[in-house]
């Protein structure tokens, strides 16, 4: 069995993604997007479009497809295209042209003439957001603030004023995009009043509900299928514009419709990551003990205020022990595409600020950055009573320092020929969550078993996890398990997001396996069955009779055949429960980076990196490692490559894969990933806490800290470019 079941299919090109599906009479849709950032569509002239060759349908806000606002089970109201003449960003879907061929649809779409009434647009965060002098702009919302103060302390300002050492710095992070390899796309097919949509997304059953709401259908009449997803990272949690449009147009035209965003449209007609500005103020004793921590954040959001990048208080809050903590989070609505969850939402940009500031504090104290972090290790989230269920961050640092050769680090870096070499470190942390999930377990008469859930595998390895945990729970070889996922017709597995899928689905598998084994034993010992009236047990995929040592056993397949059953199915479900009242849950890690900055050209290159992670039990070593490596690469990308260049018009100047920089192989050295493995059965029965997103957390700060170590230059924004190091 390959370490990743889907690997051979993916590398040979035989995995069928959404738009790889073809049907007789299928036609093609092309999305038209806005070219202004803010205004009202006054007219859309589609006369030429309608008479263009092959055109079958032209849909605009003046002549829309029949769709409602969609309610998502996870996200509330989900944006459905073409329902408004209001334009609130460049690249917003405003039309849909369907034709016999893709080329005809694309050609015709170019003929749409749009008349706008243009309005002033705000397309970047105002300067000086974090300075006391800056007037708070009227467009800034203020969600509730969080403050924890020690007894007798009046305010965070007092606590900071009383601190012997203070670091006060403002950091900023660029707006980003998930840039999944598979563009958001769909094929929609209607058959006898039932809709099937093939579209890469993070949760088939959730997409089916959203589509049913938008199209006013019985949820049972909608099937969403996504056995393969070409990257998602939070950007495919909601139903995409092409999926809504293809489904509605297919209904209107009575033909299967295929639609995909172009690469450029992916950057705007879907959601990305907000820009942030974060001011961190740390107050400490001279020995490094934190006295006070203040974290004020401003993040961009869309005009509808649909998402707040939770830099400082989403789910994990801050991660150091401190008697005084103050957190505020403000949003600035801009005329830019909406932000949404993007891998380690909040923690990724938040950790750049916090972990850079901790490095600045270590510098101010003349203290080793690891020692400073260990001194402020927390037993529980600040201001909360519930202790972490399992935390081995100190061990991560101990092992990491040893493996990485941290002892060689000098406070002022070192030179190697023309290269200035520095080392940096940072804490990684990501909350351990679980979502409700159901998994069906079927024992078959041929001694195989099926493990099935609607949940998605967006490259995370869930398919293999179903097989491995299924095999373990049924006590049979993984080769005998047939895992299936990515189909809303299967038991509802919820969303692959929040680094939860292994813990959520895994726990449900265990529950389902226990149930199906109970039913098997009841069947085996029922009157007339092979073990009638006996005390039976289950092990090794076999039912064992009640007389110990008499050796009478049958495989589950033999039992099923004996009682004339082709199969036996049970559905197991799991959801967060009582454990939430007993402990706090998080995964932890220590990131290490070595950077080389060229003395003359000032280019910065990551030359070594190591992550040591404490994420509970590892179910599939290869998949877990690969998730973490991907996350760490993403962190390097955030630090040195990625970011939208927003023109004042609100257009992205680099909305393509040539201009939107992400690392290539030459940018990434060998990556060392190490696990300290303490199964966390306080969190869930399989003891796995989730490793999907933590890999990126802390990395950008570790790179910036290594650059400081190498050059003495502290860069407080990402991405860090050559011009920052001149
Ligand atoms: Mo993710 S940002 O948990 O899909």
C-alpha cells in the first residue's frame, strides 16, 4: 500500500478533478468581472454578445439567473453572484456567458459593454493606523476588546509603564491569496430534477446545502462531488461563483454546464487573506519575565465586513504567560475582494508580529531568544483557567536547538565568504479543534470493509487516514479497507478546515467501528447463527467463540456469509464534547531558520529550516510531514515572496502566477521536520491534534529574526525584499 493512497492517481494524471468531468451536450460558461472598485452598474449592453457564434445564454444583474442568497451551515450568508448591481471591488463577477464551446463563451464575454456610475474607492489601509496621533477613521469598526489584568493593576498602560523593559513596535503583513493550483470551477448536471455538481471544495455536504438554498431545492435533490481537490487552504470552504452560476445556468438551459475561473479571476472572484497592521507592546522584567502584553490589530476587510483576520484573539489568543494582557482588533473595510480563512487564519500574520516582537525583546535584554520563550511558557491560555491538555513546547525547543546547532549561533550572526549568515527561531501554535463528523463503516462478506464520509481531502491526506484509522479500528490490514470521501451522498463529514479532519473523522471512525463490531457480534451469536448463544469477542478481523482455547473463530466475512448478509453497516459520529470544559487544546512547535543574505546583492535565501512539532499522535508519518513542510514553505513564502500589489484603482497589479511570487524549488532548502509524539487522548480518542496549519505559524518571524541576526536589520513588514536590506 502506498503511503498516500491517492498519490499514484495524482502523479499519473488519472485523478479526476471537478472540471475533468465531461457529459454529452455539455456547454461552457465564462465569468465576466467588474473593472472598477466601487460604483453602480448602470447598464450592460449584451446585444453583440447574444448574436455571437454559439452563445446560448447571457446572464447579468439585469437579466439574472434565479438564485437566492445562500446560507452556509458554517459561514452564514454566502455571497451569490449577479444578485446586485453594486460593485465593491475590481474583479467582482457581474456576468456569465454560456456558449457551445469554451472559446465561444470567452470570445462573447469580451463583447459585454458595461456602463458604470463610479464612486470613490478606498483600496489600501490608511497610513499611520497604529500611531496615537492618527485620527481613528470613521470606517473602523471595533469588535470587543479583551483585557486580563493582575489584581491591583488599573490598566494595561499602567502595567507597561511599570515594566523595567519595554518593546513597542508596529508590524505589517501584505494581503495574500491561497492561489490553489486548481482554479475554482464546476461542472453542473441536472437529471430528473436532481442537480449534481462536481467542484473542488472543502466539504461536499456543506456545498450541497449552499447550492440547495441558492437554488431553492430540497437538499436531498442536490449532490456535490469532490473526490479530489487541487488545493483549498480555506479558499474553497464556501461555494464558489462558478459552482453557483453553472448550477443555475444548467437548470435554465437544460444542458450540463462547465465553468472555471481564469487564473487572474481566481485572485479576485474568490476570497484571499487580509492585510494587517499590528502594534505589539511587551513589558518585561530584566530577567525576561513578561509583565504585560498588548496587541492591537487592524486588518482589511471587504465592504460587507465579511471576515476579520483574527491576528490576536481568534481561538488561541496569545500564547505566553503574562499577568496583564490587552488585545484589540479593528477592521478597515476596503473596496477589495473579500478576505476569508487562509491557512492558519490569524495565527500566520499574528505570529509574525508577536514572534518578531519577542525577538526584539530578547535583543533588548541581551538574552537568548529560546531562553526568553521558555521563561514565559504558559500552562494555560492567559486569563483562562483550563490548562493545556498536553504541551511539550520546551522539549520541541530542546530537541530543535540540538538538531539545528543553535549553540553555534552568535548574537551578531557570522560571515561565510560573501554571505551573512543568521539563525532565527519562533514559536508555532495552532488551536486543536474538532468539528462534528459522521463516517459510515461497512463490513463486506468478502472480508473487505468500506470507510465512507462526505468530507474532503484537499491534499491533506484524509483518504489515507480513513484507511489507516479504519484498519486500526477494525483490526485488519489497511489493504482490506476501501476509503471513500468527497461526495455529499455519503455520511456528513463536514469541512476539511481548521486542521481538524484527522481528529474529527478519526474519532467518528472509531465510534463507527465499535458500533459495527457490536452489531456483528450480535449477529454472530443470535439464534441460528454460527456462535448462537455464546459469549463472543472480536479481534484480528475475526469473531471468536465463547469457549476459550477451542480455537473456533470466523472472519467477519465468514460470519456474514453464514447468516446470508452481503454486508453490515454502522455510522459513527463524533463532535466536540465534555473535554472542552476540562482542558484547553493546542498544537505547539518550535521553528528554526538559517538565512544567508548576500553582502553585496542583499538577496536573502533560506538555507536551512527545521520544525519540531507537538501535535499529539501522528497517524500517517509521510502525510503529516508533508503537511508541515508545505506549511513551512508557505511561511518562507509569506516572509520573502508573497503579497498583492494593489494599484490605487483597486486592481491587483500582480494577479497572475508570474507576478504573485511564491517559492520555487530553488528557494527552498531541505526541510527537517521532527515530531515529539505524545498522543492527546484528552482531546479525542485517537489522540491526534491536527498538524495542517501549524507548519506555517511562526515561520515568517523566524525568517525575519534570522535576517536580523545575519544583518542587524530589523524588518517589520512582510514580504521582506532586497530593498529592505540595502
Ligand atoms: Mo483552513 S484556513 O482551516 O481551510
